[in-house]
C-alpha cells in the first residue's frame, strides 16, 4: 500500500509507523517512570507489554498530566495555595491543556483507536466567527469571512491589475500571465474587469447584506466589500493564516467528552502501576540502578525510596531543573537551558449557547487583540438547548502573566468583561468560570518547553540521550513541543532505545 | 439581542426570522399539497398547525423527495425501468440529493432543532485530500494543502517582489505598501527576504518531507515547494476557491444517519396527511377550488379526483411542465422556461476505510477532472474498523448524461476505474455501488431548476405569484436553487401569502 501511495506522490514520511515492537526479552529488568502524563503512560503501557517490571510515580491524583479536563466538582489548586472549585453543569468541561488533535498526529490517533477513544471533529476555522481589533473598524468585530474575502479579493485585484498593466514584465511570462489572471479571477472572486467589487459574486464569499431567500421578495442584497487599504490598516489579516498552518488544517479532532478520555483510557490499562500523589524530590543513579526519593504530595508521612534498574523521567524540565538529580553536566545543562512558556486558559459557563442562537457561530475560534486573545466555541453539542461552556481566554506570555497575577475570581471577571466586547450577551448570560495558568500549576510550572534553533543545536541531543540509567521523555524532548504527539513520539523513541540497550546488554 | 448585534456590525439580515406565524382563522379552508418533498412537508406542518384541512399527494412511497438517503435493501428505479438494489451493509448510506447544510441555512437548521434531528459537522475542505488533473504533475494526485500553500505562497511572493521593486507605484501608497508586505509575509509564509522557499516555515503549511518527531532522529525534513508557474499550468488552483464560497464555508452540517432523517422527522408530524404512490396527472382550478387527477403510481386502479379550496404545488417544473394544468399564460410560460440540470451521484462501498487508514483523509472532498469530478469521504464514523461507503462520483451536465447513458452496473464499474486513479486501493477493496441520475428519476427529471439572470427577470415573479387558487413552491421558486433552504423558504413565503389571502378574504 505504501508503495502505491508513493507512486502517487501523496505519502509523507511520518515518524510514526504503527505500534512499537519491543522484541526480545528484558529478562526481568525494571523501569521507574516518573510522571503519568502521555509520555509516561505510553511508556508504562508498552514496557509492561514488553515484559518489564514497571512502576509509575505521579504527582497528581489523576493520570494524564496536561492531558486534563476540568468539570463541575473539580478543584484546581495553584502555586501559593489558591483553590478554585469548578461549578460547571454536568456534561460541560474545558480542556486546560491540549484540546485538539491534527490529522497527521498519527501516534495520538492510533492510540485513540487502539484504546477505544471516540473522536469528533474539532473546528478550528469558522468563517462566521469574529475577528476583532481594538482600533480596527472602530472596535467593531468583523466576521472572519468578510476579512478573508476582502483581503484575498483585494490582493487578487492588485496583482491582476499589475499583471494586466504589464508591471510584472520580466517576472511572469506572457503565457503564465494569462493563466495567472484566470486563476486570480476564480480564487479572488474578481469580476470580468478584474475588480473585486460589490456583487453577488463577492457576496457569495463575504456574505450578503440580505441573504437570498425563497418565493417573492427573495432577491439577495449584496454587501459592500471593504477596500484593501482598510483591511490592511485594520491588521485583522494577521488571523487569516491560522487555518492554513499544518497543525490547524482540517480535519482536526477532539475526544468526545473531553481530552482526558485519552488519559482515562490509558489508566484503564496501566492504572495499577501508578502511584498517585507521589512527589519526587530527588533522583539518584548509581552503577546498578536509579533511586527516587518520594514524598506524599498531600503532605505528611516520611519520604520513601523507590528503586529500579532504569528510570524514564517525563517530569517537565521547569520542575526537574529544581530537583536533586545526578546526571552528566551536559544533560543538566540541557535541562536548565529550556525555558517554559506561560499560558492561561479561562473556561466560562453561560446560561445558553447564544453564540449559536444569536450569531450562528457553531464551533471554531474568534480572535481578538484583547488580553483574552481568543474565544473558542464548543465543537460539540451543536444546537443543544440549555447551557454552554466556551473557552473564554487562551493567552501566552505577558498576557498570561498579567492574567494569573490576579486572584482567580478576578481573572474570570476580566475574561467576561473583555469577552463582552465581542459578545455583549456575556453580561446577561454568564454563570461561572475557572482558569488555569500553566506556569502556576505545581506539577508543571509552564505550558511547554520553548526551543530555539540555537538551543536545539546546543542541547537537544544531550537532553534526549540515555544518561547512564536515566532517560528523559515528554513534549520537551521532541520537535513538536506543546503537542501530545510530541510527548508520545518522544516516549516511543526513548523506550525503543532503552529496550535495545537492555536486550543487547 | 438583534440590536446588540447590529451595533457590532455582525448581523446579516436573513430571510428566515424564526418559526412562521400564521395568525387568524382559516375558517375550515382546505389546501391540497402536491409533493411531499421539503417544501410540501413544511407547508403541511405549518398549515395543519394553523387550522387548515390539509391533504398531501406524493408520487414516491416515501416522504422527502430529493431529501433522500439510500441504504442497503433500498431499490432504485429509473426512467426506462432499470432497477438497482443497494447492497450496502447496515449503517452505511449515501445521500443522492442534498448532503450538507450551511450554517446560514437558518430555516433548515431551525426545523432540525424543532423536530429533533441531530446534526454533525460535514467536512467540505480537507487539506489532506487530493486534487488531481489528468495532465497535471504527470497525472499524480497532489494534496490540497500543497497546492493551496504553493499557490498562495507563489502569488504572495510575486506581489511582494513587485511591491518591493516599486512596480506598484501609483497603485498602493508607500504606507500601505509596508503593511501589505508584512501581511503577505504572514499570510503567504514568506521568508524575511520575501521568498516562498523550502523551509520549516513553508513546510508548516504544505507539509513536510518528513514530519517532526520526538527524541533523537526527530528533526523534520522540509518539503520542496512547487514553483508558481507549475502550479498555474497544472490548473489545480481551480479547486482552491471551494471552501471560501459562502455555501461551503465552515461549519457545515449533516444529519447523523443520513439526510432523510429530516424527511422522517417531518413524516412523524404529518405522515397521516400524506397519500403515497399518488401520481398526479392533471391539475384544474375553477372559481371555487382545485381538482387534481390522481392515479396509483404503481399502476392499476382507476384515476381519482382530489379536491380542495387551494393548491400548493411543489412538483418539480420538469415534471409539471408535462402535466395538464390550467394556470395563466404567464405562469405556464415560467414553468416551461426553467430547464433542469442533469446530475449523477455514485455511492461505493469498500471493505475498509483505506482513505483514513492509508492516506489519513478524514472526511472532505478530493477533486479531479475525471468524469467522476470528486470523491467525498464520509464525515462520520472516523477511524471506525470495518467497511466504508464514500461518494465515488458527483457530476453535472454532460458528464452526468454520459454516466447515466450507461447501464447502472457499468456506471459503477467506471466510477471504480476512474477513482482508482486517485486511490489504487479501489481495485482491491471495492464491494458494491449504486448510482442516482436525477434527470432519470421519474418524480424529478432533474437535479434542480437552472435560472439565469435573464430568466429570473422575465419569469421568476410569475412563477411565484398566486395564480387563481394555485401557488407553486420548491427550490425552483427560490434564489437558492438546489438547496433545501430554498425549498423551505419558498414554501414559507408561499403559505404566508396564501394564508393572508384566506384570512383577509
């Protein structure tokens, strides 16, 4: 089959080529896995199957790590001790961590399949969602479809006119110029005279002033395009690339019921190997094995020592860097070299799904330059009566710090206030909210590892190499940071190398 | 709420403003509805609620008309008498008629909500689906994402260079030119030097030669962009506008289980008013009412007369034009003026969902210039084991005539043969297929009414006007031909006018 596909030139080489095969007898070798996030869970599942003795230590009282879903009744505790109790109604949730799965994240998709996790489409681009800038169009939100159509129509017209006026001579051959014009007309919705102008043609992209109807008085009324110069100065074009990015292309997925359905599915398989509320304070290796010092994360009791032949450590680097650990200077430098991004998400419950009922926005994301950065509408339960929970903020960097410097209630209050700029219904319909700032989550201290080309050059291989009896894995040990696929592929690569070392010893 | 929305400039005026209100007493008036497609069903439901005595005559043995789903065990009979027995497995289907619902088809969506029809997203654009031209790239299918990225990157580079070389002087101000360059860089994935070149940046649009991975040997390998001139000459750019068209924008929907879930939901409400297998051969009005002559569509028995005060006729014009009917010359001319499009769909069942398993195409549409025109993958059951049914052809005009000139088995054979050009797995995995050519379906004789501006100018109002006691409705009496929304809005407009006439009489 693969041969047939390459013959067609349509196969991309994926680093995931199907379930890992760990052939050969580990002869009773034991592995201590630190962290029951996706990297740890994958390792536990596969190493157990391969015949290893496996123990997993997890700081939280649940499996999944950042693969996490917050529902009504859940309590969130931050650095500093402030707690939030989620008061969402039954059936509603937010995913504070990963919330979408690209079609080319083959490892995640394959584990979902093998573990029976049902998927549904996640809508990234919604042409009817809003794009908003504080100083754009007097602060009035625009529909994504109008900005997209007017930007593309505007540049198509510009390029077509330049071509027609022979301004591109020497850049485009005469023959190509003819096809270029034809393509711009089709792609940009240009009229015969190569203008992007008010018409049914352009309204069939940007939407109508009055939609076509049926019977008498059904004639559509075209809408007025916005001139390219106004689209340009609005800067709302900056949101148009999002759906074209490889990771956000169609068809994306989410697990039905929340992202932690993946964590729960793994926990069904390897939950008996996991010790929860286990806070690792030190990791020491010697010639024959690795010993972790473990305290009860809830406090009380005496620290214990847990020992195994090998250790796969998936603890986020921001946490690991503060831990007692005897690895090579190179690995220690790598652990300390990767900063973690700050990020915050706010989930808001409303009395009704007004975004669908009033504004016909079904799933997808609205963008804004307000500190909330975006509003994402649920890609499930379309058209349902009753309440709804949306993602009311998802911000990185300075915005995230600013948000989470505030008490939790105040973050929610501000997310509602800012969101009301896009949806005035917020004020009437808001019920309750929760926020998660990853740099304030004790077991993580950040959203994901931030690599630069220079950092990779200097530290990446040292971070991933087997260091004595210790091996690291997680999204931070991958070229797909922040994504579950990165965590899984990192883990598979690590245990593959560990296994070869063990069976070839 | 509407006020708040217009204040934000985000509300488009829709011709559908919620459930129709037919206030006032029809005082026992009766309406004969011809055709139990969506126009007829909506009229039956609303007129019954308003207190009318309603009878519906339907040619087929089921409600829905073109809102139809073909499943295993169904028999399709064409003009000429050839029959096909669908042999799809349980749970699989094709929708020969409408198969998707745009987010702005408010009337369809509202009836789905009111009647409890569950919807799921219909994927129109799939960046990982194929685009194929017989002479493009040696006939090798390309991924939608590579053509999209390379076209957009190519024109962005061209426009950026022309701007930078001052070739656009007089067309774009110096200030706008700076923002234009910035926007083209972001939107087109251009490097700092304004080129669209092989890099992680462009691969993060078009896809990688080797995707990024985790652990060691995880470094991504960028792919080679195709030069703009080669994209242009391939003509594959012609498929790029599809997802930008108002009717195909995100988020589209389909009913879970097949489009006829809508027809079935209506039939639960008004099925007792419908007489099935009722072939109308003549419609005559006089001063006090309308009489239809009705025969049993299965043959046998004597024709009967059915009479009512008013008649709402939703029979497709291609059929109605051949019927005895006493309406004004203007309406008769309108009925005869609108040709119907030929179209064909072919549904194919395969032993497995190879498009997902081998090629990672989840839902969406591949396009080709072969007579099948497209292949659409099911937007449901993603990742399921077992069999799968896809839409193996959807062609209009000459291609449709060509297809349906052949015996049914031969159409399926050719759809498989052509489809194998895009998916060689067809040959191994194919099991069974069915085809529907709308111009050969006895109750329709075409896919939909084809209007031109000139035809509308001359005939549209006469077609929609109340003519004595006869009123027409259906997608053909709307500005949204071929779409269910057109049928419903046409029907609501018609019965609103009829009702005012009755209560004001």
